[in-house]
C-alpha cells in the first residue's frame, strides 16, 4: 500500500467520524433539595428529596431503576422511595418533584463525623416503555454529617418563674414584718438580767 493511499484512507476515516451525526447519551438532571444533610447522633433515617428533569428535546426517558452506594458501613441506601415516588417516565423537557428520591438508614452506632463519597444512581433510557434499558442516566452525590448530641439547658416557664418570685418576695415581707413587731430589749431589762 502506498503512502498516498494510507493518507487518503486515514482522511476518509477521519471525515466519516467527524461528519457522522453526533449521538448524546441519554441523561437526566437530578437536583437534590439538600445534598449535604446534618443530623444528630442517634438519628436512624435521613430522607433525600429531589427534582428530576429530562433535558432531551426529543426522547421520552424511562426511569427503570435506582440504586445507591455509600462510603461507610454505618449508612445503607433505601431505594424504595424511588420506586414509590419517581415517575415511570419523563417526556422531553418534563420535570417532576420535589419528591422523596431515597432514604439513608443510619446505624444507631454511627459515630460523629462526615460521611461523604455517597452516590445515588438512576438507570433507564428511551426504551419505549419496555423497561428493559438500564443505561446510567444520572449519578447524584450526597453526604450525611452526624453531630454529637447536646444537652439543652432547661427552659424556665415564665409563669412558674413569676409564681416562685412572688412566693419568695411574700416570704421575705412576712419575715421582715415579724422582725419589726418583735420587742426589743430595753436598757432596764438588760440590767436586770445582768
């Protein structure tokens, strides 16, 4: 094969690749309402709500599956809200939500700290309703921060505080009145006693 044929073949191949109609992977835009949630130690369930949008101008996208992965054994993704709340499909340009997309079950023994690197994924595609497409449509990251429990100072009821103050002032007034009425020893009583 001559050099000229090799160059021509390479140019033809490059032109075919460049001029071929571009295809875009099917995708969804998923926006979590609060992707970074903070809870106190002892909380066992954290709900994540989202809106889902189909940016395609032509294809109806079917949402066939949802699943999650976490970075810690203290966290387990519950995808049942996806199957209960997410629409079966989204028409071109359609959005849905906010709705509960998934929940995270926290172990009661989860330690204080930030659990990042967690992902919830939605699979599906433009399968015409056969629910056989499981392309990766969207991956949304989330985190859970567990904070220590704090003891709140007890609140004082204003009515109880006023009652206690009134009782204290009344008691002081009575004691003061008794002191004022008590006879004071006179000089003669003091000499007699001596």
